[in-house]
C-alpha cells in the first residue's frame, strides 16, 4: 500500500514502539518523529530516495546507524539524544548536499571517517556528547566554507588542535570542551572572520526555527534555537590538557559572546588587550596556571555578566570600575592567594600610606616648651589687663557709677570694722568673766 504524502510531522507526542515498516512505502520528503518515545533500531528502509529532511531526535532508539546513505539527497539529518552506538557510518560522507547533521547525545564511538571530508555543504555539525576518539580531522579546511557550528564536545578526541580549523571563516560556535586535547591554542583562531564580525546575510538559508543547539554559556546550559542560534558566538576549549599561554590573537575576536578556557594547563598572563573583546558576555579562565596581574582593561567589557578567574596564580589589585564592579561574588577570584582588594577583604600592600611618626630633636622640644610657656603668660596678662580696664575704665568715665562704687566700698569697710570691733569686745568680756 502506498500513500501520497510528502511531509509527515508527528513530533512532540507520546508515540512509542518501533518504527512501522510501511513508512518506507510513503516516499516522504520530510519525516519528523522527534520528541516521542519510539524505540528499537533505525530500519534501513529509511534510506530512501527523495528523503530530504529526517528528524528522529529525542527518542529511545538503540543499536547502530545503518550504513545505507549512499546516493541520497538528504539535506538534514537529526538522530540526537537517543541511545545509538557503534561507529560513524562512512556512507554519510556521500551526502554532499548535507547541511545539518545532529548526532549528539548518543554512545557513538570510533574515529570520524575520511569520507566526511566530502560533506562540504555542512552548516551545522554536532557530534557532541558521544565517545568519538582519535585526532580531530585535518579535512576541516577552507572547503567547508559554510560551516557555522562545530560541536565536538564531551568525547575522547586527543592530539592537538589542527590549525586547519582556522580556515573555517564563517565559524561562530567552536566547542571542543571535555576531550583529551593537548598542545597549545593555535594563535590563528584569532583570524576566524565569523567570530570577528556581526552576523552577515550571505550565509545559506536554512530553517533556523527547526534547529536546536545546546551550549554552556555563563556557567549554565543554554538551548539556542531560531534567530538566537544564528547570532551566538562562542569558543569553548575547556576541560582539556592544553598548555602554553593565551594567544593575544584571540582578543581580535571582537564579536565573541563567550570564551571558556577553564580547566586546562594554561600559563602566563591574561592578554592586556582582553578589553578589546567588547561583545564578551561570559569569560571563564578558571583552574589553570595563569599568573600576573588581572589587566585593568577587563573593566572595559561593558556586557560582561559572567566571570570566573578562580584557582590560578593571579596577584595584585582586583580591577575596579564599570561593569566589573557589579560582579561582586568573591568566588570569582577564589584560589588566588596573592590577589587583594575590597571584595576579598584583603588589603593590598601599599594601598594606605604608612604614617611616619614625627621625630623631634631634644633641643627643638625644649624650645617648643619655652614658647608654649611664654604664650601662656601672655594670655594670662592679656586677660588680667582686659578685666582691669574693663572695670576701672567704666568707673573712670561714669561719675555716678564711681560715687556709688566707692560709697559701697566705704559702707562695706565700716560694716567689717564694726563686726570686728564687736567680736573683739565680746572676746575680751568673755575672757574677763572666766578670769574672775
């Protein structure tokens, strides 16, 4: 039985059980069965001519991916977040028109086949959260002109970062975190045009509303879809074994939103020109062997909302000013015993000028004491003179006051004289009576 149907969308339901065999008889161009509970293996009859878009993501499919894709015109293939295992089927490499490939969130293993070097129309390649191993392929070169998103996160890739990745001129998301990468960070990554300039309209047109990419930004998982996915710019090389210094050329990536180099073996200073990355919103350099002072230019990052510089060997004053003043969590700088500043409640040496006690010569001290004594007597004499002339000066010019004053004095003296005379007479009388 055949059906005249080109698009079948049963996504986001509660469908369970294996895929029905009659789907292969429908000659579909688009098949969406994602976000269900479909189990079983992927049948080879899905490798049919005319199929353009296949999405079986977020189900419970297991087993290996069938190696039956040769000669098809498939443009979009999503098998992410299942329980698929086995190796990467080399026949996928024959899909030269493939634009998006999502195989993330499975248990796939082995090395990436050389045949994948023919998929030069890829815009999104998401192989994250698997068990792929071996070196990162060198066939990622300028022939992948349209590649915008490359996720190899959380695998077992080893070896160094190939400089061929620097020729992916439109790359906006490069995520190779949580692998076993060694060596230094290629300075040529600073030449990637897609991380320097805002989004351009010359990229191939795909239905971004149907795309879905998970990235860790600002210390948390973020799901990017639609227009946000086109605009986000992120470089994540964290949780590897990378050595050497942070290339200054990375600061040329002025359109970058997130930079994560944490949990590596990086050493040296933070480039002084870090302040040139004016679009940076998230910066994580924690758990390395970085040293030196934190550049003051970091305070120029006005969009910065997530910062982690903990567990390094930084020293000196924590920068102040602008946006960095709002990042007031002390854990940002934890594990840097030589850092200081108000946020860490650790005073920086030399932040307050020491107060030097004034040492006076003994002769000078004696001279100061004599001067103070002379000033004391001058003040006393001035007060006495003021009191004297304040009182007698009034009597000199006020005749009535003068008469009244001297009359009062005469009366007071007479009273005192009479009182004394009475006292003396009484004393004599008392004495005579005792002697009689």
